C-alpha cells in the first residue's frame, strides 16, 4: 500500500482516474513498482512534502499572463546552461589563437555547432529582455513592497549578474569585435568611482589586457557567475513560494462575510 | 507601512489566496506555454540569424568596431551625452552606479502602501520615463553605427607639398578611418560626436607629440594603441601625421 498520497488535482471528473471496481484483482505492476521506489526515497527524505508545498500552494485570484515572465526568465537561464555546457565541450580559452580557432571549429565543423552557438547567443538577448520585462512587471504591480522587499533586492542582484554574464561572454569568441569592445568596456569600468580601477585590474588579470585575461573571463563566465546566479535564483524562488506571488493590485478579495450571507 | 497597514495587507492577501487556484496545474500550464514560446523564439532566432564569427582578434590591427552587445548600447550612448572630460567618470560608472543603488534600495525608500500604478503617479512616471529613455538611447546606439570612412578634403597646402607628406597624410587618414576611432570621435562630417571630443581640428589644440602620447597612453575609455606603435610603427606614424595636420 503506497504511503505517498498527493491530493487529487482539480481536474474535471472525466479526467480523474476511476476508482477500482470492488473485487477487482487487476494490478498495474509497473505503476506499483514506480510508486514503491518513490516511497522508498520519500520515507528517507520527505521530499514529497516539499513538492506538495511547492506545487499545490494556492495562487491568488486574478493572476494573469504577466506572472509567467519570471518563470520564462528561468527557462531562458536553463536553456543558456544547457547550450553553454555543449559549447564548453569544444571551447578552449587560449588567447594565442586557440580560442578563435575552437569557436571557428564549433561554427563550421561541429554537428549543429552553429545552431547551438546561435541559441546561446540569441538566448542571452532573450533572457535580458525577459528579465527586464519581469522587473517592469514587479515594479508596476508594486510587488516589491512589504513583505517582498528582500525578493526585490535579490532580483536586482540577479539583474546585475545577468548583465555581467553577457559582458564576460562577449569576449570569448575572441574576434575583432569582441576583443575591442571588451577593451573599451573594461576601460569604462576602470573610470568608475572607488572600486572601478580595482575591478578593471581584476578583470584584466593585471594592468594590461593580456594572455591570462581570456582565461579569467572564461572562468568568471562559466563557473563563478553561474554558480552565484543559480544559488540566488534558488533563494528567489524559495521566497516566491514562501510568501506567495502578489495578486494584481486592482484585484479585491470577495468579502467572506457577504459571501456567507449570500450562501 | 505601519503595523496596521501590514496586517491589513496580509489579511487581504490571505483571502485572495484562498479564493485563488492551485499552482499545479493552472500556473504550471501557463508557465509551460510561455516556456514553449521562449524556446521557439530562441530556436527561430538561432536558425534565421545564425552565429557569425568576425575576423580573429588582433591587438595591432585596424579594422574593428568597438561595439558592445545591443543591450549595452544605452550605456554607451549615455557616455556621448555627458561629454565634458571631467564629467566622463560620472557618466561611465557614476550614473549607472547611482541607478543601481536606487534600484537596490527601492523598497526601502518607497514606503507607500498603495500598489495600484495609477495611484502611485511618481513611481509610475519614473518607471515609464526610464523605459522610454532606455529605449531611445538603445535606438540611438543601434542607428549610430561605426563608420569606417573619412570624407575630409585633403588641405591644399598638403596637396601642394606632395611627396611623402601627402602619402603619409592619405595613409594616416585610412588608418584612422579603419581603426574604430569614429565610434567615439567626429572627423568633419563623419563619426560619432562622443564620448571623445571631435578631432576635426585637433592639431590646433594638441601638438604632434601630445597626440602620439594620447594614443599610446590615453585616458579611459579610449583604448591604447601601444600595440600598433610597437608592431607597425609606419602606420602609427602616419596616423599621428594625419592628426597633426587637422587644423
Ligand atoms: C534570473 C533572473 C530571475 C528569475 C529566474 C526570476 C524568477 C522569478 C519567478 C519564477 C517569480 C514568480 C512570479 C513571477 O513569475 O512573477 C519571481 C517573482 C519575483 N521576482 Fe523574479 N526572477 C528573476 C529576476 C528578478 C529581478 C531582476 C527582479 C527585480 C529587480 C525580480 C523581482 C521579483 C519580485 C519582487 C517577485 C515577486 C513578485 C510577486 O510576488 O508578484 N526578479 N521571480
């Protein structure tokens, strides 16, 4: 007898599984095996509790399509992760020519290489557009107000990190455009107040744009920032589930007292 | 927000939540539909637009356009608007830093409990203004381009001198035109007016030596052309000669 009980999804009756006929001995061995394996894990981790908490929490009345922008951003991030892993299988951060050569190889030789590179490149634009739209939504809906202030702050950090991803990634193909644009970009950074010069030195791995700069950008682009980004997205989503998403600001709850009187 | 307003909000929110629908399957279905749209857009763009790879990076070379990814255009355009040299640091990181701090602290200085956009005129107006400004700057950046041509007439006294001087001048004009200087400088009718000063009559402001020094050791954000000087001194000299004749 499975211990795992999820509440029945609120589907139309027709779609819900029928109860067994009394006296029927038909069993589904495959389904039973699956459920008992899940049970085994659940008995030791109580993961189903978390899943239930996440999936069956109620979403306030009036929630509309604008509320899909956050998860769309998340999806774009996942797409970047997957395509990025494939690119990393071929990419070499070698400023002496290996980097450019490896990107050329990906683009011209590898099966579907240009397609995956294109997905990664345009995916970054899509993610930036979506993150700005998501931010605009939370701004105009006043969703950053009590009790979601911290989630806004985490969100701004996510925005900065996303822009930093694009900045560090732009150098990696190591063609003329990316090389010179990044030099100018790092120089612009260097004019910033207080930390500006230090940040530039850190990015360049020294006072001059040199051979180690590319390797440093690569490490930042594929290890440092994605790690922080993933952790912060986790915190962001935890707070979303814990606090609940806002209802659109113009939606009012039905008065429970009036409702009872009517009933 | 004071304690009473907080409690009021939480009570109202609890009711709204009670009257809402479960995340699964309603929101999951919407989010899934959106994910499909996102995926299809990315695939479509990858198929139609592809992923180009320009010529290999070369610190000494001359044909490049220092253009960032399009969503950084607005920052670059900001540089052009705030031009005086002593204000450049302010424009480059100063304004973005201030904007970032304002953005981070938004929930702490906007303590108005009202959430409807039409009843928060200041916040809504500021938001719309930011969107329009960023959109406009991005548009400017996208249409600015990075010209690689200088149409300035060769001055008559140089034509009259002829010989090596004329040759150096013409070579220099080409090198400058192809070195991306026009992304930041204006030469006569060509190039962008900023972030750097117009160079149409640079020689009346700077002696030749100083021009060469600026190219080797410039103030940020201008990139250094030290590598060009080290590897292809003729080109570098031609560039300096050309600039030192612009009066
Ligand atoms: C990697 C980037 C991000 C991801 C993956 C992400 C994901 C999400 C998701 C899935 C939600 C649930 C509700 C919804 O979709 O609206 C959400 C809510 C929220 N996000 Fe983000 N987000 C990101 C960036 C940001 C940014 C840049 C901000 C603002 C500066 C922000 C502020 C918020 C706020 C305040 C909420 C609560 C909205 C509400 O309760 O109505 N997020 N986020």
